[in-house]
C-alpha cells in the first residue's frame, strides 16, 4: 500500500508540473496553423505526454489502481448530478456573450474547434486524472480510518485546484486572482463530490469539460478577460456549485 501511494503521489506531482509549466512540450518548436495560437498545440502536446505517462504507470507500475474509468454509470451520474452544472454553464455563457457583445473577431472554424473544444476536453481529462483520480484517492486512502476522509480529500484537492489557477492569472490585480482561486476551488468541491458519489471519473471529466466550454465565446472576441458582470456571475454560480457539492457529500457519507 505504501509503495502504491508513493508512486501515485510522484505521478500526481509530475502531471501537475507538466500542466502548469508546459514542459517538456514547451521546448519543442511552435506549431503554426491558421489563426490558432501556437501555445494551444504546446499545451495539448504536453497533455499527450502526461496521458502516456499515466498509462505507463497504470499498466506497468500499479495495475490495481482504480480510477473509475468504466463506461457503466456515466449516464446515471450525469442525470443525478449534472443539472446544476448545465444551469451554471448556461447562466455564465449567456452573461458572458451579452457582456462581450458585439463580438469583434471572426475566427476560423478550425480555431474554434481546437481552442474552444479540443483544448478544453484535454484540460478536463488531465486535471480530473491527477486531481480526482490520483490525489483525491491518495488522501482518502491515507485518512481511511477517519469517517470524514472523503470530505477532507475533496477539500484538500479543491484548495490545490484553486491555487493552480493562480498561475495563469499572475498579471491580473490581486482581487481578481483571489476570486479566480475561490471559484476554481468551489468547482473543485463540486467535481470532487460528484466523483465521491459516483466513483466514475468520466462523470466529473464530462462536467468539468462542459463548464470549461463557457470559454468558447472568447474565440469570437479580441478581449481576453471576463467583463465585470460576467465575472461576478461566474463567481456566484460556481460558489453555488461548491455549496451543492458539500451538500451532496454530507447527505450520506457512504458511496453505494
């Protein structure tokens, strides 16, 4: 058990480092296609490296580790816990488009597909793999004798999830950085709680990706930051999702 948790923790740290730094893909030449920002190809290449590393670990180092990547239970989990995410995404997207209107950029279809869809799918998969599939399980196993182990595991990973979002916002005012950390942490509570209740990693992956699709409107504008009203709306609805996550965690502690 100790060796299993140690190697899982090492993999978690490596995957987090790869996502936050873009290494080693950042050392490769830029890929320039159409009007797509080359950074997206760099980040997605790094996702592939991280996925491969995780696959190697799972198949050759710790084949008994359970991520919960079965197809069975996906629909049930989404049906039971996905409606709040759909409502939040709709609210944020409508507010964002309204605030950004009139949209002042005409991207190619390929850019929308790569930057607005494929990239966010990669983000949803990799972050849920190492945060929920690895780290949350690690913490829960370490605290298995504590009846609140699942809650503590969700909260710990959520704090780290929130802190990780500060790296891409260091150029912004401190109050904006803190709000982004707070709303990311709240989303982390929601994703972690859903994972606890379903034990199927595909469910938080899909919810995470769907919520990230709120960023698609930025493909159609020259703006790069949330307008004030959209920012406030995002903070409110994501905090509500975090509260919902706590509620479903406390509802019954044992996963069936």
